[in-house]
């Protein structure tokens, strides 16, 4: 990893000096929301919380086991092949990676790709450090508005996933949005998919659940609309 830039330079990378974009007067179409997702661009990487830029934009965190398809899901949502690093060796991401979104050069949201957990063949000390950084971020990040948990439905929620859900419970009860994305759903038949959804809803504790397939683009618009709505609460919602 290259030398991390000083905090002041990282803060300058996120330009929030422009006035906030006015909320749309009409509901956005799926095509418009996908266009917004496509504006995602790399912002910065932070191995520790003190290197994260300070801003007041709504932030959505993506978390999950290292082989749950997290990076692939982010790349599919943003329609970019290499925005999030999808390594052939799960667990390679060791920092929090931020991506800014917004049209007309006005940033209006940030996605945070957190290190995967529970798989990487690394030292116990490194694994403990990643877990501490991730936990502190999820508990203390003030502008965190939602968490997206990636889960391979063939394996279900792991002990790590359940521990994360329990840790987030107080923030969810206080208003934090939560979504379980069941990745690789193309590997399930219709009956298996319905069963996976039912089980995930029971475990999600009131959070949203969506089936998602990067291969078949299943759930793309549905997940995209949730991300838009959660980062633009003052925009006019579209009828379901």
C-alpha cells in the first residue's frame, strides 16, 4: 500500500463547497437512478478511522464475508468493472475504501466498502485490527445512514454476520437503515430463493432483504432505488 495522504489533503478530496443539489420535483425512474449510481468514483482509502475524511454527506457501508461477492455487487450496481477491487483471493482488502457519488460535479452521497471478514488467510493480529476498525466505524460514524450486508444465500448468515447484526441493533433501532443482499441468487431455483428470502427476513430484524445476481442483473434496480431513497430522504419517493 502506498503512503497514506495526510488527513487535511484527504478532506480536500471531497468537495462539499458546492451548494446541495435541490431534491427532484418528480420521482426518479430506474434509469435515472442507475445513471446516478454510475457516477461513483474512488475517493480515498483509509486503514484507520483517523484517515477518513470529515464530511456531512450521507454514507452507506457495504459489509460481508470475504467471499460473499461484495466487490462484485458494488461494481455491478455502479456499472463499473473495477471500481471496487474484486480480488481472486478473498480478504485482500485491508482498508475502508470510499466512493463519492453525484451528478453535475456535486457530490451527494458516499459509499464505504469495508474489509471483508471471516475468510482471509492473514495473521490473527491483522484480522483483529481490521475487525476493530470496522466495528468502530459502524458504531461511531455519525453520517452513516445505512448498512448493506452481503450474504451468500447458499450458506446463510454466518456467526460473523450475526455478530455484526447484534452490534448494529442499537443504531438500527435509532433509525439506521439496513439491507441484506442475497448475492449469487442465480445459483438458486425459485423455491430455494423464496426460502432464502424468508430466512433472511427473520434474521434481518426489520431490515430490507433483496435477492441479487450480478450475472443476471437480478435485483439491480430494486437495490439501487433503496440506496437512492436512503441517501435522498427529502426527494419525492416513487410509488412501489
